[in-house]
C-alpha cells in the first residue's frame, strides 16, 4: 500500500538511491532532472567505493600544503582568477574544519555514513544487471616518497580508530601488485576492503531503470523555484510551470545550494570542479584503482577504459571548463604508466557539491516540514549515495534513522551572511 508521493530533484547516485529506497518503503516516486540521468558529478567520478573513507580532506597540516598546490604549475588545486574573494568565506570555514578536534569529529561521521555502502549497494542491485558493476577489489595508494602513501599521523590515527584494514607495501610489493606502474613509487598502502564501480554512469542509469520498472516517473526539466505556504512546500516550478507535490527531496548535487536557499536555508555549498580523462585502449591498466597520493588523483580501471580523475578547481558553477586541467591528467598518466597509449582519449569536467567540513547535508529542511535535503557529498558520492538514500527513506517515513544524522544537519554552519 502506498504511503504517499515523493518528488526527488536530481537523478545522480543520491537521487536514484533515494527513489529506490522510498519505493521499498511504500512511496510513489517522481524524479525531476535538468539534464540526462546520471550525467552530473555521478558521470565523471573515479568510481571508488570506499567504506574505509574516514579521512577528511581538511585535516591538521593541510593548510600548510595548500599554498604550494595553488601556486605550483600543474598542482592539484586551483582557484580561477577573479573567483578567490567569492570562495574566501568557504575557505575560511574549511580552515575551521581542519583543527584536530573538528577533523576527528568529521572522521567519525564519515565512518558512520560510509561503512555500510557495499551492503546498501547489494540490496539495491540484487537481481539486476547493475550488480555486476560493483566489485570489492581493494584500492591502492602510492607515493614517490618513503612513507608518503601512509598519509599524516592523524590520517593513520583516524583509520585505526575506525578499524580500517590497511596493508603497507614496499617498493617491490608495489611492482608485484601493479607491474604497469612506473618504478618511481617508494611507498604504498593497500586498503583491501574498499572497491570500485566499473562504470558509474551505467550504474546510475541501471538503478534509474529499476526505479522506473517499479513505477517511478522521470521528468526532464529544471526546477526553478517552489510554491509554499510558509511551512510546507506545495509545488515546484519546473521550467517555470508549477506542479503540486506532497513531499520533495533536494538531491541535485551542486545545484542544491540555490534550491535550499529558495526554501529559506542557506548552506555554504561550493561547486568544486573536477576533471577526468578516459583512455579507451590504454595498453596497460592497473588491476585495481590506484590513487597517486602526491598528485591527488585516481587511476581507475573501468569497463570503457582507464580513467584518471581528480584535481580541484574553484571557479563557480557556470564558468567554462579550463581544459588545461584535463591535460595535466594526460601528463600524469604518462608519468604514472610509462607504457600507456593514448590514441583515443575523452575528457570531462563536472561540479562536485562540496561543503567546508567535507560532510553532506542530510535531513529535514529547517523551514519546511515536507522538504528534505540530501546533497553535498564532495568526493564521496559513489560511496555515500546508497546509504543516504536509505536514510532519506527512513526520515521521510518517520522512522528513526539507522545512522545518527546530527553531524549532517543543514543548520550546522549557522546563519552567515557570506553564504
């Protein structure tokens, strides 16, 4: 028996996961997507699925490294000229999140959100073609510096506290594990309980198809606003035309900040741009995903070729791509895999929805009892998506969430005019 209807804004991994879990809870579902299904940030990520992702990007010591990344040609971090002062409040908030106490608190919340990802995927994909796209294969981290792959002492502390298994590899171990890698890497760490998605776009489309098969409607259109009575959302404007809703979930990735603001909640969501290249016939391919800890990117084997994804650029949501950032990944591919061939290479740019503390926003909209937020996963959307979908279904149904959602509160940043 149906318990009502939910309209979900966004058809990325979070949105389609919400749809499937809500259907299992007895709700009818409509998904509204401005583009094509799965072609936002979900399309271009590295496909890492990481229950062991418990180390925030903002940890003690990172602020000392950031200027070097910014001013180094080809560094992993860039701010577009003219955008620095716009992103400065976000950077200040990120600096506050990098203290030891704040980072440890964030780490605990990441562990709670990420640890059940494979179980959630198994539940959602069971009996579907999408099940073959998920693999528990481990992930390898490498560095050209002795001990560099282990990360900072606090990163190691976070993994130990969360019980994340890690295996330290010597130079010889690295070569044995991944012969295609250049012989320049001096340290390595294997996280054996992590894994990968072989094709993120195919996965999201497959899950959306399953939702449709179960009765979901998928509408193509851009949500431009809401009709409310002050405490409840009564309708959403799709390309200017208002359609009634019973409940609405905002899971629109980097576009979610403006939608949340339209519902009276301002959050410091930034479009953190990422780039990727995909090499169709690389000639050499690692067995499992390999993260270059020095250059901050991932080399991921996928069913369409070898993908290198990474870099962080702050330029705003609508700025044109800087394809030199993608060219850096081509150079890194040659450095990392000396035998790589690059005859057919595609490139992509997308906007990661990032918040200063590295945690998503998840929960009831503070000013509207029938609106719900599920966005802001930064680099961890493929990992957090299926668990967030389950939590949204629990919250909408009025059940106690299976994970403590307090750390993901939409109001945790306070009322700051700078946002």
